[in-house]
C-alpha cells in the first residue's frame, strides 16, 4: 500500500470511529485514575513539601526557599551530583556503543540468532534487580570471582567495591552490562534500513566501513536518539545497584553516593522529607533540562528518512 | 503493687496531672489506657531474622492464651526496611500498636510525641525487676517511652585457635592497654607471615567503639539536651591509633574493613578467620562462633582495667504507639514479653540478655554454651555511668561515623579535619530536629 493510500485510509478511519472514542476513554480510565491518584497527586504534595520543613511525624511547616538555598552549601549533595554525572556520562555512551556493536554483529544473520539475542538481553531483565546487585558484590569482592580469575594470571586485584577509587567503576560496568534493551531496539532499527541503499553503495564501490558510516549510522540516528534519551533518564535515577552494593550508605567514603540514594538517606534516614522533596524536584529539573537539550541538539544530528 | 512505688506514684501523679490537662483541652492523642473486656486486636512489629519471627510468634501464641480476648497480629521486616515502614506508617497515623525500638531512634520518635509514655500504663507494666539504670535507657525527660528488652556490652573478641596456631599468648585482659593491643596485633601478623592480620580496625565501624574510646578519655559522645560533647582531639586520636595499626600491618586494610563491615557479623573478618582480634558486642558471640567454628572468646576491652569506660547498651526495646486505639492491651503485651516466665522460656536470649533481673536468672538455668559466654562476660564487666540516649535527630550517627572513618582510613582527610567535620555535621543534624 502506498503512503498516500495509507494516509487516506487512516483519515477515513478517523471519520467513522467517533462513537468509539467513548470506548477508548473508558479503556484508558484505569490509567487516568492511576495517573491522578498515584502520580500527579503525590507529585503535587511533594512540590508543596519541598517548600517546608517536614519530618514525617509532625505537621510540615512552611519555610519558603530554605531547602533550595541549603543545597548550595550541602557538600554531600555536591558529591552526589559528581557521582551521578560521572555515572551518566561514562556509562550511557559505553552502554550504547556496546549495544550498537552487538546489534550490528547479530544483524548479519548469524545462526542461532534468537538464542544470542535472548542471551544478550538477559542481563537487562535482571540487571537492575536486587539479586544481581548481591551477586555483583560477591563477584567483585577482594576474594571474589574476578580476583580469583586475575590470580590465575598472577595479578592481585583490589577489593573492587570496597576501594573508593574503583567502587563507582564497578557500578558503571554493571550498568554497561545491561545493554540488552537498547540492543534490541537497535536491532529493530537496523531491520528498517532498506537493503537497496547498501546495494547502491556497494555498486559504487563503498567499503563495509563506508557503508556503516554513510548509510547505517545516518539512518539509525532516530533510534540512537531514542535510546540516548531513555538511557540518560534511567541513569540519572539509578538507585538499586548502589543501595545494595554499598548497603545503603553510598560508601566507601561516599564514592557511590548516587543522587537518588542521598535523597533516600535524607528522607528516611534523617527524617528530612522537606529537603528530600526539594531534591526530587531538582532531579526532575536536571533530567528535564537534559532531555530538552537532547531534543534541541537532535535537530542538528538526527536524520528522519521520511 | 510491688516495690519502687515512690517513683511510680510520682510518675503517676505527673501522668494524672497531664492527663487532666489534656482532657481539659479535649485532645488526648490516643484512647484512654483502660483494659477492654471486648475482643481487641493489636499489631506488633519488629525487625530481625526468621528465627526471631518464629520465637516471637510462639510467644504471641502464649500471650493470646493468657489473654483470650486479645488477638495479636505480628509483622516483621529486615532492619533497613523496618525503619522506612515505621516512619511511613507513623506519618499515615497507622502505626502498629507495639513497636520494637532501637536506642538510635528512641528519641527521634519519643520527642515527636509518637510513643506512649508507659508511665500512663504504670499499673499494667511491672518495672520492679529492672535496675534503675536499665529503665533509664528507655526514658527521655522523665517519660518512659520504652521498656528495655535486653542488653549488650561492647567486648573484645579473640580467636584462640589462631593465637595457638601462630604461637602467640592470649594476653591478660584485666590489665592490657591499647599499646599492648597494638603490639600483640603486630606480633600476630608477623607470626602468620601475613596470612592473617592481628586485628580489625577497632574504631569507627560502629557507634559503640567511639563511645568507648571517648569514655576512656573522660569524654562522652552525647551530653544532655542534644549536645554533641565529643572532643575532636579524642576522636582524632582514635583514628590516628587505627591508622598507625593499619600502617604497621597489625590491622587489616581499610578496604578489607569496608568489606567486612558490609558482609555483616556472620561473614566478616572475625567470622572468616582473617583476623585474630576484634571489637564486637557480647551477644554477637553466638553468631560469630556459629559462623567461624573456631574457639572465639570474649575478653575485656583494652584500657577497661584502668577506667570503667564500658557500658550496657540496650539491645532493643518494646514501645507502644501513642496513636494506638488500644494502649492498655499494648501495655499488657509489653508486660508479658518482658516479665513473664512463659515468654522468657520461649524467647531465651535471642533479643539479648534479658534486662529483667528475674528473667535473666530464669533463662540462665538452661543456656547454650555461647549464651553462657555472653552472660559470663556481662557479669564480669564493671560499667561506668550509663551514656545519654541518642538525641532526636541523631539516628544517623552510625553511618555518619562510618563515612568519616572511611575518609580517614583511605587517606582522603586528616583525622583532625574529619573529627571537626563530623562533630559539626552531627550537631547540625541534631539541632535541625529540635
């Protein structure tokens, strides 16, 4: 069916389905109820609480912008921002590069593709779970699997997660390892690229590398963009891994103090819910800001083939 | 009514007066403290292992047999989740009626009015079998917010097997000093050719080690009225001592210390035989011996021969919520758990050595070997004056100490700078909560 015919049928469809709108809204109703009761309601309360001093056990008292001005002098908050930004800017590009690399390999139609696809996707399913974080803690312990392996080739490895200099690195590795979901999306994207471009390119004498640079990459930019936005948003909110690996402390010596972990410590550890709410809103602003920048920048590098 | 009636009458009078005042205002938080004849359901919450849950549920069944009209619903969680849940249910005015409470959080909840002053239920809870010092650990400004269940005492632990293996003599713990301790630790490391370290780091992994060090130097972590009285020089000297011990090889490395801390008592360096001496609580000896299988012994802490710096730490408490609709039944439950032989027989020393003198006597009749070690040690300790209860806002003191300790041991800040920073931050936290 041509695009014009498709569009036409869509238009016609819309004209004839008016009575069905009601049904659509009815089906959406559970979601709307959820949105208002469990998302928007608490969000607006948290916005109010961010301007108060609230310890959970006594009524909140309004303190204006106090919580936000306190942020400028809170060294641990700054440390948590450093940790989180490092995590986002190192792990997301690495993860996407790995995902794209493997997607390209798998896309060549290797035998047993469904098996490999599932195998590589597996870490993503369990990667942010508590069980994997516990496993990670054992693998990277000073007498863990990794160091036992290194010992075989004569290297005495450190306690990867108990040294401040390497602890964040192991968590970044954990995140990079969960490349499965961007990989699957890349795979789908690669399948969308019409083979005629490659045929034309190879007739013109382009090498595989030139084909990748000049055909694959440009046509894949919408998918890269999509993955980038999603993974950045996810990485900013990272919590479980650091919580389990460091036992909730963000240690050793605050080297894995993720923003959301510090937020949790303020809220539940110190009964400082007002400040924690303010932190949540700052995080929302930061994530919103980065997403906006991403969308703005996308005009200059994302190519839509339509 | 049994003894201690004067204190109780005084408290009763205060309770009556405040009760009258509150009634006049028409806002008395929970319901009246009166035992109901009707069927009543109360909720009880605690943190801990499956083993604890089994014992507690058995004790609950015994309680329900004693009071047929009361149904008890038990809920239990692990330590971390427990406090999150308690904070949120309390905020939602849906707190369980009976709450297992810890010293770190007692004032945070008590000062904010969410706990019932048990003096209001004085004729329902018998306190006659508790030492004044033990009861005082559950009091804030005269209000009895919690009944101590058990006590633990900071202790030194030595691994006698490792001492024997490397031909080092177990020291006389009645006279040894921290200098002796360091020398022995270094001797052990050398004798083992680095296979083990003599000691763990002995300060900064938990708040008890800091309190003990401070008290050795005639200092306290907290004073009255939410004041952090810890002397920065004293704290810095504790860190310096351990830095030297790490440097000389007497103690394990900072990274190993972190790993041991994260692994928990049953899988830390003491339990796995990577070190021969360390700091613990006497009640942890059961878990330690079970995990290691080695001949672990409790010894007096260095310096305790000269200064009575050691102290009884209430291992945990029972408290009742001020939001409870059935405060009298909650009080009856607490009374049962701490005062009845029927409960003590089931619970044993699982929540620490009973703070109730009669019950301690009762359970010591059939103690396991390791429990007997813990009781013997406790009886041998001469405690100094009890430390002040951790003030409101200070519940985060332990992770805070661990964090600064790691900064010092990993060489990120000097002991002096870190000491001042810790004290400032802790004071600010407490002040913010007042």
